[in-house]
C-alpha cells in the first residue's frame, strides 16, 4: 500500500464500505479474515472484486484490496 488513502476511500463499491470502516472492523472489532470483514461490514460479499486481485474481474482494477488492508493491519 504505497499510495496514501483517506478513511473515506471506498474499498467495496457494491456495499459502499470505506477504508475507515474496514480499519475500524480490524482494529476495534477484531476482524482477522475476509469472512470476518464480510460479517461486520458486508465488504467483499457481493461481486468479491475488492477481496484481492484474483477475484477482480473489472476492466479497471481496484486500487486497494481487502487482503492488502488485512495484511498491513492484522496483529
């Protein structure tokens, strides 16, 4: 994650879940897996493109994936 993203950056377009919501789910609610994030925020539960690049089927690739955020923040 070399690029800086604001907490209002939308990570999951389908459910309009922001980076701030994802960070909160990890740091405050104890999310450690994609499944945890899905249960807490609904992120990654529809088209799944935001999970990681292997799921991303769009013409324009996502700028930030849930797996990147989890890898960076999980303790």
